[in-house]
C-alpha cells in the first residue's frame, strides 16, 4: 500500500514537472531568441544570448508600423472589452431571471448555446462578405464583429454564474422600491466581478493574440494592421527573421501581463463585494 502511494506521488510530481517545463521552455526560447541575432539563433537555438543583441528591439521601437499596430490592437481590444462589460452581463441577467418563466427566453438561450459549437471556418466567408458589403473592413468593424462573436460564450458563462447568486437579495431590494435596473446595478453587477474578470481576461487574450480575423479583414493596408499582422510581416516565403519576430513577442507581452495582474485583483476583490451583512 505504501509503495503504491509512493508510486502515485512520483507519477504526480513527474506530471507536474512536465507541465511546468511545457510552460517555461517556450517562454525561455522566446526571451533568449529576442536578444540574439539571426546568426546566433542559427548556431544554437537554446543557448544564452552572449553578447546581448539589442538591435531588434531598437528597430521595432523605432518603427512607425509597430506603434500603429499597437494602437489598432489596443483600440480593438478596448472596444470589445467595453462591450463585454456593458452588454453581456445585462443580457445574461435578463436571460437568467426570465428563462425559468418564459419559453422564449429559453429558446434565446439555447440558440446562443448553438453558436458555441459552430466552427469559425464555417462562418468565415459569410462574415467577410457581410463586413465587405457594409464597408466595415476596418478596426472598428472588426471590434463590432468580435463583440458579436464573443456573445455566445460570454452569455453562457454569465448565466451559469448568476444561477448561484441568491435571488432573495433582489427580491428584498424590489420590496424596498428598487427598480429592475437599480437592482441589477447595485446588487447583481457587483457580485459578477469574479466572472466579469474571468470573461475579460479570456476575451482580452483572444483579441490581443488573434490572427485569423485580422488577416482576413485588415490585411489591405499596414495602417490597419494589428500586432499579429505586424509580426507576420517578418515571415517571407523562404525565411523568417527570428530575432525581430521574437523581440516583437516580448514587447507585446507586457501590456497583457499588466492587464492580467489588474484583473486578478478584481477576481479576489469581487468575491466579497456586495456580500450581505449577517
């Protein structure tokens, strides 16, 4: 029995170590390659950068195309996250509270659930044709498209989370004369902060790192590029500029790291916000 338990512990530790290596190794390669020249990378992909090669960072940070791509990415991400804050919780609140009493809300909810299972490849060409016909092949049009694309999954997460919120607090607020909107804003929305932070982190990572949608909608001019398209520009038919590519990866990671640290505090703070006094 003891031997079997030790074997299970060893297996568990090996799996954990393997998981850590799978996370650390790509990060290590990204960091060391960004400080190497192409010649150094060709000699050894995993060796430390000796001496440090900083010309890639200088070239990126002095490029007008990089700052344009950064602004476009931040603009699209901000609009999508704002839409998820304003629209998704309110829509989910209506569906979650009316669904048990109305079959039409149930139909809406299940219709939205079906959207989760539709592959992007199926709807890619219709979306492109629709955006082109509406004159929305630009960052603003892409942001609106991303908001609509995130509706199904965001509503699914919010509705599931609202099922765990006691409805007694809402009924007490309504007895005191609060309107439905005031009840949502003052009682329900503060309790949604943990799930709201989770949704924003997930959607923020998707928008910031998405490649396919910008490629098919914004690839007409470099003035509309996002960071992923800017990075893609370093790849040609026969070669890849690894130094510039990985340096762009490193520079692009910092806004996401700051955003994640901020939203992580919201997850912790939201667990106690709006709690009822005993």
